């Protein structure tokens, strides 16, 4: 988890993406809908676990489109909306977030609406902005850099201040990853939308490992919440 460094700075890049090789762009065009990346987890087997919200088309249509793409190995509907839902994808192919991460940039938002993708990324001061833009363009030939400007938002960094950061710092990266995935998957919902086994499968870990991490994370967070002297 992160908070911000008031002295940090970044350059904000915005890309328009038309590459239909990207599933979220293609799906938004075919189904005339809006697709938004909510969260991404790096699995231990080098595949990605991604959560996308889809608005404007039937969930079954999204799942049928997944069957026709080679980059998504597994797909699951987490929650069904009036006209869309939250989906969980296990991805084995390249994606825009990893392309940016490989250059040192940080994806802020990833979405596509009716076949047009919009990517916003922050480039920290120590990273070569030109290299980020060129490498993204090389990977996605049908992309256009539409904006490049100084960001008014500080670059996120770890800090020891604040209740939220203090709680997060009690957790290991794996515990945070498991806790976040469980939350998005509806593990804590009532009725529960995902079982411990389904969450473990999504992360590519054993159910016993998932249960161990989730219980330890819960104990740490709840213990910190009720511990006397928590910073206000």
C-alpha cells in the first residue's frame, strides 16, 4: 500500500490505443461497451490476475469473447450487474500495464470505450520519458501519445505516517495481495461470491497457503484497528 511524498513529481502520459490485439480494446469495440481495469496481481507463475469492470453488455457475451482469445487462460464472472459485471481474468500474454512497468512507468488508469482505449501513466522523475513513450509505441503500433505534461499529483512512495499506511506496513506484500484479491473477488461479501478455493486458484497458490495468508492478514489488520494508541 502507498501514500504520497509531497516532494515527489512525475510526468503524466496519456495514450489513445486502437490495437485490437488488446482484449479490453477489442471487447469494447465488438460489444459496444466500456471496459475498465480495476486491479492487477502478478502471480507466482508469471501470469497476471486482472479484474475488469464491464459496462454496457451482457456478461455471457464477454465470457464468450474470452474463449476466442489466446492471451486469457481463465475467466470468471465475480459479480453480475444490471448490464455488465466484474470479471476475473488470468492472463498469460503481454498487457499495457506490464509494458509500462518494464520501463519504470506506473499505470494510473486503463480503460476502453467502444473500441478506443485510454491509458494514463505516471513517469517518475528518474525515468526517461522519451524511452517510455517509444517503447509503448513499439509494443502497440496503433497507439498515439495524446498528452505529455507535468503531473500535479505526487509520485506514490511508501511512508510510515498515517493509520492506513501503518496498517499496510504490518502486512507482507503477499498478505496484501491475498487480502486485496479476496476483497475484489467477493470473499468477504454476504452471500460470499468466491470461496477460498476459487481465490487460491485465481492466485495460482494452494488453498492452505491462501487461508494462512488471509488469516494472518486479518489478525494483523483487526489487531491494529483495536490496539490502543493507534495514530489519529
